[in-house]
C-alpha cells in the first residue's frame, strides 16, 4: 500500500497536519488510537467516514516516519509540543 494515496498534508486542513484525504481526521489520531489498544473496527465505528485502508495507510505513514527518524525527541520536547496544541 502506498500511504500517499490516502494521506494529505494541506495547510488549509487541520493546520497542515497529515490527515486522511477528504476528511479532517489526523493520521496521528488513528495511530494513537491503535497504540491505546483500540481495534481498527473500533476506529471505524468512531469515524464511519474512514475505511480499513485509511487505518492501514495511517500505520504505514507512521512506519515511514519512524524509519526516517534521525533521533528520538526528548520527553520535554514531546510535552511542549502537546501543550502547544
């Protein structure tokens, strides 16, 4: 699967955060939901406009970002970014 077919980054949509195309659902919310233990089926119930392919694309997107990471952010950086949102 090519995640680029399903995820877009548009400054006019959700402050430029990567979202599922045609929605305002951020990829990070999907990945975070999986990390919290939610099943793809639960995510699809919460966001009925999504498909299983959208959920998979969000996971592939996260995988691609992790593969390109040069460093792990410091805990303080993560907390500061969360506070800014």
